[in-house]
C-alpha cells in the first residue's frame, strides 16, 4: 500500500507488543513490519527492514532502548526513533533526546498520542507526549535567562530563512507543513533543516526545537 508508514516495534513484553500492535492496526496508514524482544534484535531488524519509525521500549535486555536508539541513529539514520516507556523521569527524557530520539511517549498515555506521534516523526517532525513536554518546559525554565542568551547567540549564525524554518520546527510542523507555510518545495525544507542542525551542532529536530523556544523564535 502506497504511503504506509513502516514500523519496527521493540518491547521485551510480548503482551505489551500485542497491545501496541492492536492500537497501530486501527490506522490503515501504519504497518508493523518487524518486532523485537530486546534492543540488540531491534537494531538488527532495523538494519534489515529499514522501517520509517522504530518504536522502542527503554528497559529491554541485551541492549536497552537508549543504547539501541544511539546505534540506530548511526546505522539507520533515516529511521525515526520514538521511545515508548512507563518511565517519565527527567533523566530518561534527557537521555532519550541526547541519543537522537525524535519522540517520547508514555505507555500510560492516550492511544491517540501513539498514533499521532508516529505520524509526526515519520513526517520529519518531533513529538513529545503532553506530560513529557511539561517536564521539558519545566526543566528549561530553571535556567531560562542564561540558556536564552546562549540560544540567541547560536541562532544568530543562521540566515533569515533558516531562522524562519527553525521557528516552524519549534512550533512542531513537519517538513510538508513547513513547505506549505513558506511556499517552497519539501526537498528545500529538508535541505534547510539539515543545514540548521549542522550550524546549531545538534543531533535532531527536538534539540533544534528547544533552541528555537529558548531563543524566543516561537510565540
């Protein structure tokens, strides 16, 4: 089927995988192409199947989700990584963003968040569940002034158009949505986003979006 988002599902609990698979099956645009019971198998299957999105549990045997995400960013960079976990502690969130995850969802969240998150990441955007977003914002607020000044300095290295694109990334828009907003083709947006990540020296859109917020580019 054309336009289907191909997903790798990794969780060491078979019942949890079955539940998540059932939720994903409710959307005809989503297809689970591989399942893994541990992090090492997840990396191997991602390399073999090249899914659009890898949905990883954080706590898994052999290789945990965070380590698997880091390996996937190197071995299968075109695969978007979404962390799915029961743990909402700040250190897990921070580590997930550091290793290059583009989404972070809690298993206790609304099933609609899961579907929305996968669509967002597959479309080139980032997605944090509302509860995770609150934690990230609270963390940023602790040192907002100092971080804001540093972020503004970093953003100054961008061209005017790159700042426009970064602001829209910060607002959570996908590449296609940014293209429509700026009346340019999606391929050009991808090039701008790639240049922005390089200039800001960040790994992914989530980290770029945080800088956009800190620099005051997002209302």
